[in-house]
């Protein structure tokens, strides 16, 4: 406030003033003066107009020359009356190369080669160091040198031209020599007492930019999910409803012809629900056919030959795969009077009791595709997968034979991860077994090909992440989420 009032009093006397003159007058930093002027301008006490000016200043080398003399003068003074070997001068005198050249051109020194080795001698008895004199004048603020001389000093890096930005100040409409504090907020107390009528308020600056609001960003998983979904829709697939995370063991395992003694149904691999622990509503005719094909066989299969228990099928769990959703959709399709070919897909969360590491989580996404039509086989599965992965832009793929309880034949899908430097499994595929499809009531000549992919692992490949915990969980770098571009898998 003291600086503001000093500026106002100075303007009252001078009428107009440059902020550079104020900085010299008050011995203050120019930026501090400008800050005070801006606050006065907001109060309409002064009016400022920006101006630009240029000023010559000594460089660090120029300051050294102004203090100790030019390079040529220093070299001249280092030469004794009897002379000195040229090699010795060039070795011992600082900036000897420049000084020697300038001293020679000014006629201050001469080279004597009569004795063999070149000897440098003084040619004049005294010299006038104009360079030092000129630089000292500029340092004192005296600038009357010709432009060509200043340009020469600039080339020698002794001078530098500085562009100065300043403001010319004049009195504003609210000019006064003292600063009165203006109110910035209208309070409830002012309204109740009526004191606001006697107060002066600071004008609002409606042109000022507000603080940019924090905005949401799509997570890389959602970007890749959107791309996957677009590919499925372009290929003519219909999205399945996947909003049922809690599933019964019947739809998650039994309907898929997965035996009740299978290791995947153990608590070490699956999260079972304690409340409600069991489901009771099932399509009973279909359940009896599933029971029969498991325990006795049927449809050309001998089954697993074990005592199938309803109590095991009733157990509730967090679904371990979205194939449980596919089973429900295929059962609904089988209830139609006239079969129509269908293509389904889903992208949603599944849950497995996994040990956490760089490529495994207990909660992750599964991308599932199912095609149902007459006469489909392994060739149709491979060609569909080729078309699907071509759209994803993944070229380094491998397909390996595998075993699944509900598909035959079955294939695992691998992709090469550049960051980890190894092949990682990103999906599984196969042709659904008759033991799974025929109990549903589908016609005997109808086949179903299906594949399931991880969403996290292709995302890691796409965005170059080596650890899945850098993609999902508390260790995720939010800046990475903000900075990563929109996903284009085929680019």
C-alpha cells in the first residue's frame, strides 16, 4: 500500500510517468512497480498504456572489458619493450586470438621474423582503448555511439540489445493520492444493517478467466471397451444383458457341461456368496436334462458318470465368466418355435479368486462373442477370429489347441507383449459341445462357436503397460489416464 501511494503522489506531480522511471526513482524492481500499477488500474485510479523501448546493455564479457580493458589492449600491455615470442603470447594472454587480430589491424603491434622465431613487438609507444571507454559510457547510461560501432560490439558479444516493456501512466477517473480499500463481497450483515449503501465496492471483471474446472477423462479400459463394442456392432452382433454379477452355479457351471467336481468350482478359484447362499428358481425340465447328461450321458455322450447334486448347482457365486450369460441367451433362443441364427456379444466384469501379479487380478473384464447357426465348425471359428482380430489391429497372434469342458475343439489365443517380451494369453475359443446345446432344446444341426477375451491385456499391449496394477487399482497414475489418446486399435 505504501508503494501504491508513492506512485500516486509521483503521478500527481509529474502528470505522466513511465514505469521504468518509477523503478529508478524508488529503487524498486520493475515487475514490482508493474504489479502495483495493475492494482491501481483495477481501482480506476490510473490509466496505463503499454510501450516498448530498446536499450543497450553490456554482456558478461562486455562488463569484463569495461573493467579490465579490451582484449587487444590487454594483449598490447602484456608485451615487454624487448618483445616476446608470438607462441608465448598466444599461450599466456587470455583471449589472445581475438586480441592479436584486433591489435594487428589497429597497428599497435608488429611481428619481427628477422631472428628466426616470430617475435611480437610494440609498434606504438601508447594506445587509447576506445572499446573500454565506449563500454563504460554505455554502462553509465550515455548512448551516443554510432549504430555501426554498436553493431560491431554486438558481433563481438560485448553488447546486447534489450527490448523493454513498460507502461506510461496518467490519472484515472477515480484518481486520489490515497488508496481506499474497496469491498469485494456483499455480506448478509451489510444487507441487514444497510451499511452497503455507504461502502464502495470493487468492480467485477467479467472478462477475467475463471479457474478451469476439473473434467472427467475416459479410462484406457473404457476407450478399448468402446472400440471392441464398435467392432462387434459393425460385424452384426447383438449385445447381451450382463448386469447380473451374482450367478448360480447351475448357469455358471452345470449348464456349460462343467462337472461338479471340477477344480474351477473350488473356493480357491471362485468367490462363493454367503447371503443368499443358494438359488431356488430354475427351469426344471431343462435342469433335469442337464442332470441326466452329467450323470448318465445322452445325445451320443456317456457323460461324467457321477451322482449330480442339486445342492451344488444351487450355490450362488460371483460369476467367473460371462459364458454364463451366453448360456442363458442360448436357452432363450432354444425356446423359440422357429430357430433363427444369432450373433451375441458382451463386455463386462467377471470375478476369480486369483493371486495378484503383473498380469492377473481378482476382478477383470471378459469380452465374449457367440455365433449360433446351422453347420458351423472349426473353419468358421478361425475365419471369424481372423476377421475379428484384423479389426483389432493385432498381427502377432498364436492359436494353440486347448481343453474346455464345454467346447470341442478348443483353442487358446495368445498375443506378443512387447513390454514384457513374451507371449501372453488374451483369450479362449471353441465350438460348444452337443452335451451343452442339445439339453437346451436347440436343433441337432445347430452349432455355436464362441470366444472370450480379456479386456485388460489387450489394453496393456495397446498402451505399453507392463503391470496390470498400473492400469487398475490404487496405484494407477491419473496423469496417464488424462494424457492417453483416444484408442484406435487398428492404427
